[in-house]
C-alpha cells in the first residue's frame, strides 16, 4: 500500500475522449511527474506493486510532486483494474472523461483505421454491427475480422456499467467526471478544475497552450502508415519531452499521407439499434450534466461524485 506522501492522478478513460490532450496539459505543470509513457497500462496486469508503479514516472522525484498518467483501458477493464488500483494506490484521484457514446465510437473506429486495425473495406456501419453482434452472440462474419479488443469497442461506451466498479472501490471525493464537450470548448477552465481536484495550483494553466492531441485522421497509403505507426510508437518518450516537435512532424506527415475524413454515416437500422443500445448511457450522462450544472456564464462543472 502507498504512503501518505504518494500522490497520484490517474486519467482512467474513456478511450477517444480527450485523455491524451488532458494528460499533455497537466504534464506541463512544474509540480507534476508525468508517466514515462502516457499509457502505462500498469494496472491491467494482476501483478501490480507500488514499487513497480512508481518506476513508471519521470525521475527525479520531487517532494510532494503529483504523479500523472492516462490509461483509458483502465475504464474499459474496470472490473479488474478498479480493485487493483484500490489495493496499491487507494488514495489516488481518478478522472473520467465522458463523451457522447456514438461520437466516441465513431472516433474509435477512425482511430483503429488509422492504426490499420480495421480492414480497409469495413465501413462504420459494418464495424458497429460486428461489435453489437459479437456482444449479443449473433453470427456475423465480420466479427472474426476484428481482434477481441476492437469487437468490444461499443461496450466501452457503456459508462454506467463500467464506472460502477470504481464507485465501489473509491470514495466519491476521489472520482471526477468530466464532460468531453466541456474539455473541447474550454480546455483551460477544465484543466484548472482538474488541477484543483488533484491538489495542484491551477494558476499555471492561465496562459498555457491547449492544442488537441491524438486527433484521428484517414490515411492515403496504408503501407507508409504502417511504418509511421511503428516509428511513432518507438519514439513516444521523445514526443513527451518535445511535444511541439511531434506536432510539427505530424503536420508535415499529414500533408502527404492524410485525407479528409468521411462522414461515416450509419444506415437507419444500425443507427436505431445503436441509439437503443446507448439509451441507458445517455440517461446516465444527462444525470451527470444536471448534477454539474453551473451559471450560464461558466462551463458546466466537472462532477466529483
């Protein structure tokens, strides 16, 4: 178990909801020790220890510094991850960014395409049908064309199911729900709110840059992209030290190997099926929005449950 001097802020998800951007903003704070890799995924292993987790963060250690990481797979695997977190870092503060589940799923699909994880001939409608059919046990030949992680893409948007595991293991004051729309519309205000939640001085974020990171895009040439993905992954430590360098190189790369994203519209029947699937999620998110209501002159407040 961690000591009182250990301070951790963990962005636990959701996937494709701005977790990379928020991590990048927080990592600029002088009293933050960011993780060596943005996604440590450390608690996806059943063998997690405090010593092992401490080693995931940038050294040297500063007295009272806040360790920050962002692993959206933690929310996706909540049933296993939540008790592991509670056993090793029970005093950690957890952040969850909630995005409209259909928008999140569409963004995930585009991201998987850019990473070459989805067959080039599988459009968004077929992808959604494969995910829903895989969960319900309906035969669909497209299911076997996806890896298990991608088959569960739709289920990772059922926040009301996933968050219950963290509700069980962490006090309400340690959990913060952040609307994705708020992070997009006012990243500075939202980042300061998260900083206050974690015990950081928010003044640092008055004039900090807030460029979005990890934005999905479509590729022209999949062979070139395959090489680019490998290079990007192997140099993550460099990108974390010099984020502006990555932005410039990525901008140059997109000029010759990116193309405009398609609308990725859904057939009516698939859209209706997906809306019904996410009805409980949207009801849950509406309740979160009501709980975080703020005066009209300010964005909605993140919700500490």
